C-alpha cells in the first residue's frame, strides 16, 4: 500500500461536499485526497505550490550551471571592448 504523505486526508466524496471547509481545517497543510483508501492526489495551498515550483526551477538552473562549468575549457576568451 502507498504511504500517505500528509497529516490530513479526505475521500473524494468528502472533498466534493465542502472543499472550503476542508481547506480551513487543514490550516495550510497538505491534504491527501483518497480514492478507495489510496492517495489519488494531494491538495496544497497555492503559496506552497508556487514555492515548490520556484525550488524546482532553481534546482534545474543549478544543474545547468554545473553542466556549463564542465564546458569551461572550451570557452573562448572575449574582452568587453571587442563587443
């Protein structure tokens, strides 16, 4: 069985009844949405989602920087005056 990675959980049918109330009860914590007692989705606040997306973007940019550092030997020196 899959692990539930949230302190709050709710069935899909409960979520349909009153989503606003559930969000209030969770106080910004993630909510696991269960289908047949298995996690089908996670409901997270918009601020949390935006922060996660920024972290992913920063991680991907970091990987790109490290990749390009490996290509440093192939770089061509250029002076600003030549530009």
